[in-house]
């Protein structure tokens, strides 16, 4: 009989094969480089820029983690002779368009590989609850085929995938291994890598911590609070005051105080039944600081400035059309269409309804029911907060996993044969309502709108303005403006 580790390796390889096959079927690898003129070009170009010039031009999320990891990936691909150009000669005056086409192809491969690893981490998370690989595969499959989970991250390369992957690793490692100094150092590194991929992940950290707490947040609360104030309160105050000293953002400083406090309660909770020293938890801060130091000395300090101001830098992307006060305007009710709502939010409605059903029929104590209801309520609150950026459908990659992990927790707390039927029903429903996502190729209009957009940037008369606009996407030197613009004009 195969050992668990061998079974895990086989399942991991199966995920990679099936997801790459699905991506090939969807046409992810065959599109022209300019079709998605956004994060694909930005992350890839910044990776090249870091390798060649040790600089970057993109700091919005701040997005450093995928940029750095893709630069590692490029070095490996170059070493294996799978790259059709030399990284140092990327801005070749003659072959630039061929080079960027190959570069975007490589980042698509990198993105699908990251998604494969991400799905395997969800399999391991569900296995924590189920202790059953078949059930874990069923729920992982149901999550994967959910259109609102990966559709916006499957073809376009985005920063959410790595941020969620490293967050998953925090909880997989902390639950499956003893809390020692080395592990806590590693978990701190994972948290920093997750944060420096996309700052919005900080809100999901809170939900995850509450879901994965042993027992519930109210269990032995008085003792947890006593331990917290004895060991961790002061250091969290010092960290938040330090962040405030550099940023002068009170709310952002409080957010870091809150997130470290939540992690403290989580580690205290899972440490209750283990013979580990609470002082080991301090090494979590050490791992986080270790990444900060590496970034400070090796990369642009703007990455740290963005990461330490998550609320400030998130709010600047808020759009007026999605503001909460719009929900209470009379015209919003007049324009409300039930059919459109059911069509657009069907995946969310099903999983929320299923969570409520499991909450109602759960045989737990009233305290535990209230704890799970509180978690469900917090997921909804965070979903609404995220919606201020691009509406309620934009951040499904963060919100849907929270609902699915809560499902796994509720099933664990009320284990019965009914739960196998629940998982099968969810999988069949997801196949049915996401059938077009599973069976249709991505439809790309092979137009030249993005090429026209680049040409417009190239035609800006002011050299500094032209450079600033092009540099946002291509992360280049000023001397390379001519290479980009000349190649675009000659080809198109």
C-alpha cells in the first residue's frame, strides 16, 4: 500500500497534469502577448528589470513576491535552455517582439504552475478537516471549477494566486507540525511573502485564523487573553507604533496590531494541546522581519511603504460606482433585477446557502454555532469591503475559499453519510452552473486595441511623460523607449 507521502505526490502530479491540460484546452498558451496588456506584461517586465537592472516600476499591491519568484523561474528556464533569448539581451533592437512574446508565454506557464500548487494546498487544507483524500479531492474539484474562483486569475496573470498560496502554507504547516522555532520562523516568512504579493490578503488572514482555531474563539478565552497580554501585547504595540512612526497612518498601524494579535490567539489556540514553548511564537516575528530586511537591502523600499499601508493603498483604488452608499439609493432598488442577480451571483448564493444549511442542522453547542455564524458574518463583511474596489464579483479568489473551508469545518463538526452526499451535490451543481467555463475556450478578439494604446503612449511628445507611462508596463530604462516604440510601429 502506498504511504501518505507517495499518495500526496501522485495527487500533486495529477493536479499539475489536469490543470495544464485544462489551460491548454482553454487556449491560455496560444494567445498573442498584447491581448492582456496588464499584469502579464507588468510582472514579466519587472522580473526582467530586476534581473538586469535591480529595479522595478510596479508597486501597487506591491506585487514583489510574484515578480521575484518569476525572476527565479526565468533563471531556471534560461539555465535549462528553454528560453529563446538571453535575459541580458531582452531589449534587443531587432528581436524585441519575439522576446516579449516568449516572455509572456513563460509567465503563463509559471502562473498555471502556481495555480496547480495552490489547488494542492487546498486539497491539504480540506484533508486537515476530513482526514479523507477522496472527500478532499471532491471539495477541491468543486472549488476549482467554480467560475468566480479562478476565471479572473487563470488567463491573466495576477498577484492574488501567490498571496493565497503562501497564506494556505501558514495553516497547513502550523497544524501538521509541532510549533518550534524553525517552523515559526518559516511561517513568518510565508506571511511576509503573502503580504508582499497583495496587501488585501491581510483581511483573509483574520478569517483563516478564526476558522482554523482549535475548539473556537470563545473556548478558554480568559486564559488565552491572559497569555496574550503576558507574552505578546507589548511587542504588538511596539510594532504598530514603529509602523506609525514611519507611515503616520493610524488605521494602518492598528491593522498590523490587529493581525499580529489574531495570529497570536491562533498560535496560542493550537498550542494548547501541544508541549511547545509559547516563546517559540516570537520567531514568527523574526521570519517576517527577515523578509523585510532582505527587501530593504535588495529591492526598492517602496515595496515596504506599500505593504505597511494596506488600508491607505487599497482605498486609493476604490471606485465611486461601488461605494456602499449606492446600495441605499432609490434608483438602485428601481434598477434591481432578480434574474440578473441570480445569474451573476449563483456560485456565491449556492455556497452561502449550503453553509447556512449545515449551520442549522449542526449538532454542536450553542457557543460553537455562534462562533461559526460569526465567521460566516465576517466573510460577508470582508466580501463587502473588497467590493469597494471592483464590485462583489472581483475578489472571488479570496472570498470563495473562505466559504469552502468553512463548509469543511462544518462537515467535520457534524460527520455523517449525509456529508458525502453534500460534497457530491456541490460538485455536480458546480459542474452544471459552470459548464460553459469548463467546456468553452476563452474567446479572444484578436484586435489591436492594446497595440494602438502602446502606439498612443509612444506618440506622447513629452519624453518624461512618455517614459512614465511606458515604464509602468515595461519597467525599462529611458534608452529602451526607442526600441519598444520602433518595434511596435514597424510591426503594426
